[in-house]
């Protein structure tokens, strides 16, 4: 499965992690704490989040490249909605090995 990661600079990482996880928990079996989150969208798409004092790490996995690209967009679009008071800049995803 293709995997992609992004590091988003923010001092509100834990808050955004929890907002995203609570948002998606209405549809999916989400697991999260203040520092870690896991959102299994289905059996072949998942997002993992990790909050640090100065950034939020995102990791997405999907069954193919096209689905991975869509998932990256969905995650960032939702994150930017919650972070509307803060300019997160252009988020760069990188493929994990």
C-alpha cells in the first residue's frame, strides 16, 4: 500500500488532532489521545496523526496512488478548515518507503 507523510508546523497540533478525530468519529471507528490519532476510513484507507509541541505529523495509507492523493487532499482540506485562524502554508507530502 502506498504511504505518504506530511509535517505541518503549528503550536496547536494537539487541538487540531483532537478536532479532526472527533469530527471523523461520527462515521468511523476513530482512536485518539491528545498526542496520537488513528482514523480508519475503511479497510484500505487510514490516517494516523501525531501531535508535537511545534508540529503535527500526518501519515496516510491507501490501496493505490490515486486514492492516496485524494486522501491527502481530504485530510488537508479538513485540517485547514479547523485551522482557519492560522496560515498553515502549503503542506508538502512525501512518499514513505
